[in-house]
């Protein structure tokens, strides 16, 4: 698998909203994926395996190996485009979800985002993509 992922990045990081709600965040994630998925088309195709399971494993392994997990500053919800995450090589669960969702979109896999709250129902702590079969 080719490991050269130098993707052009334009613009600067912008905080969308301080203390964003889950609805704000999920809406923004979906918009970012829709507007930016084509930027990682070549990478997506490199993740394809002989089976769906191999493709999913390749995507997950790539993200785990290539992107360092780093939380946003407290009270700030920063969402990176897929190309920004690849450029910076850092991100949190929503950045991972954006990158993975963009790749799944390019490979035409139906998927959705799962939001998890572990402490209080109103305080979400995690988000991740799930592929589903109709």
C-alpha cells in the first residue's frame, strides 16, 4: 500500500462554536464530509481490500497508525476536514469519524454516526461511524 498521503490543505482551523451541542456537531460533521470527501478519494481507493472486512480493517488500521489521538481544548469543539487531519496527523474521535466517513462515502458504503454518552445522557463523550447493510 502506498504510504504517501501528502494532500493539499488550504485555509485555517476555525472554531465553529464554543460548547456546541451534539446536533450542532453531527450536522457540521455531515456537512464537512459532504463538502470534502473527494479530497481523499485516492486514499480511499488505496484502502480497498479483497473483502469488505479487509477494507474496513485497512481503513481502521490506517487511521490508528497514521493519526495521533488528541482531544480538543476543553470547551472548544474543533472539527477538521479529512485533508486537515491527514496533514496535521492529529485528531479526536470526531476528526477520526470525519476522515473515516469520507473514505466510506467514496467507497459507497452506507454508514451513520453513533454518539455515545458514558457519564450523563446529556453529555456525549464519543462518536464513531458504523457501516450497515440494507
